């Protein structure tokens, strides 16, 4: 007993076989799931202090981060203290009204954060912001 078959198969096919389409979609899904783990953006592990209100315009500024180990990062790249000063000084020449957002781990001492703020001030940065969690 064959479904939809007759002696004269010159007519219209009334069934659509979706099994190959499902197979292709499942393969694409598996490929996507496997490669999604490799596409993670590397991030800097910093525990920011929490506050009630935060500035929403952080994306318009240069990002400087200090980890709890005291390492410096400029726009996500690890830099030395002298490299940070050189790059910020060079950037301030082209953008004198540039804003720098400083992200520092909450376990750092006030002296460490104020020291970096002093370095940024020496570079010519007049607009600074501290990054916090809301």
C-alpha cells in the first residue's frame, strides 16, 4: 500500500520531504554552538564599586583600567605606566578636550587611583570620570 503512488506518475508531487532541511539546520546549529565559545571577547576582570547613579556616556571616552594586581590597560590593551603616559599625551595633542574614564578595581587603595589620576592630569587630561556599577 503505497501512499500517493499510482501507475501514472506524470502528475504533481503532493508531498514535501523536509528531512534534509532539518538535517542541515541541525548541523548549522551545532556549528554555531561550537564556534560561539571561541568568539568571546577577552575582558579585564575588575570589580567596580556600586553606586546609585552612573554616567551613561562612557562609550565616548578613552578607557583606562587598573586591575587589583596594579596592571594598566588602555582600551583593553595591556600597557606599562610609561606607555600609558605616552599614549594619552599623544592623544591629548589631537583631542585637547578628550575625556578619560578610569575603571579601577574596588579593592585598590585610594592612593593608587589618585596616583593614576595625577598621571592623567600631567598628560593634559582635563576631563576624567570614574567607572562604577549601577
